[in-house]
C-alpha cells in the first residue's frame, strides 16, 4: 500500500486530487487561471468543498477561458450568483472576472501567465522536505512577493496564504511529505 501525506484519504475525490494533481507542475495558462479562481473561492472554506464543485465551476466559467470570463458583464455575475454549484459570494465571483482581465494583461506583458507566475520560484519547482504538516508554512517569502505583485497589478483574493496554496496546487512547490510516495515522484 502506498504511503501518502495523510489528508483526503477518506474522500475519493481528494485522494485522486492528491495522487494525480496536487504538487504536479502546471504550465497551461487555462489551468493556471482555473486554480487561481478556485484557490480564491476557497478563502474561508475547505479545499474539499471547492474540489467537489470544480466541474460546476468549469461549466459556469466557460472552461476557465480567460478571454470569455474577462468579457463577463453584470448579467453574467448575476447568473453565477444563481448557480447552485458555485460559491455564491459576489466578491469572489467579481474577483474571478477581474482576475481574468488582469491575467490577459499579464499575458500581453510576459507572453504567458505561466512565465509570470513561475518566475516567483525561478522557473522550477521548489522541493521541500517536510516530515509533518506542522512544519509547513502558511506563507513564504515567494508567496508574499507573488501576492504583493498580483495586488499591484489589480488582482484580488490573492493574499500570501492563498498564493502559497496556489503554489502548492500548481506544483511551484512540492510540499508532499517526504514519507509520501508523491514526494519522490515529483522530485525526480
């Protein structure tokens, strides 16, 4: 039996997320935008709550096509506030629309959102060697720098803790415990 980090093992969706996604490097702008929206939606909630709604979010937000989301109007925000599978928080929904617009600006400046965000870790994943989740920080100097720069560019729901969770989810940092089989898979 494979040894895992220990979270999400009682929930098949979380187990699959741990085994296949969390900490695996993502370089696709659409997926990077998706995770930015979902991590912002998570603020004050559990990741499990958001993960179980991800397919609803994908449908409601046009597959996280940033060009389409950036063009959303107040009518679209109202539609999203009525979506049962989406966290119906106006600020979070408006943040997703705003962040799509800001992401497009970053793409124009850097060529891709991928090039921009991965720059905060020097272009490659940071590999940590934690033996316990108690050792894991809620934020790092890199996540603080990312948060500050995103905010400067007009992004919202991008505090240092959200940015660190984002960095973990898109593989910018490998925070699988050293005893977890995914740590070595993603480090090699």
